[in-house]
């Protein structure tokens, strides 16, 4: 009896799973290709609200057959090494860019979603911040093929406050 039950369960699982297996994998669309144009090493200068400037380096690499762009960001914050990793992609079902960021200063990921208009990508999300969960907004402007600017803001009671601005220049 147990043998028959196992066979029935296996058959049911096969029937339920087979349509999933028959699906074609997604292929990168134009939005993914636009993201992949960032591949390479970029020198970054981070400006803080107090005027301090921090030199950093970011490496961008296409992964998962061009569906995701991985970033590896490193810098030195007043003698403290900083390391951040990001995954950026595009969700065609939601027609939104998606980003996940983790770094050496917090144990919680920051998840952002947004859209792109022309050369400007604007994303919003929530993550750990001063005093608990914080709303964030990022604005990335692709100034040229070899230069981009990134701004990160907090949003509280409808008021935006810039946390940092980063200028990226592609290393030749």
C-alpha cells in the first residue's frame, strides 16, 4: 500500500511540475543589455553631506547569462574598510528595475525598485537606517558611456535628505 501511495504522489508531482519544466527561460531584454553596458571597473568619488570625499572602486560584472549585473564596491571610510555588493536587474513582468544591496555596515539588505526615463533611473525602497526602518530613494544618471552619478536620499515625512553622492568614471 505504501508503494502505491508513493507512486501516486510521484506521478502527481511529475504532472504538476512538468509545465514548469517546459517553460522557456527568460532571455535578457533591452533593459538588461543597458545594465550590462556598465560592465568594467569604475573609479568612484563619494561625497558626504559634510563635504568629505572618499575614493572608492567598483567592479561591475554580468552574471546569470546577462540577467543580473553584480557590483563589488570597496572603499575606506576614515580608516574603516567598507565593502558593498549589489545585484541589479529588470523584472519584465512588473516593468521595473530591481536592486538588492548589502554591505559591511549593516546586517539587513536594502531592496529597491524603480523605473528609468532616458538616462535617469529612480528607485525607492526601505531598509535599515538611523533610528530603524528608513525609506530610501536613489537617482542614477548615466551622464555618458564612461561617467555616471548616483545620489542616495532618505525620505521622511515627504522630505528628501541627501545622504551621499557618488561620481563614477570608467577606468580605461
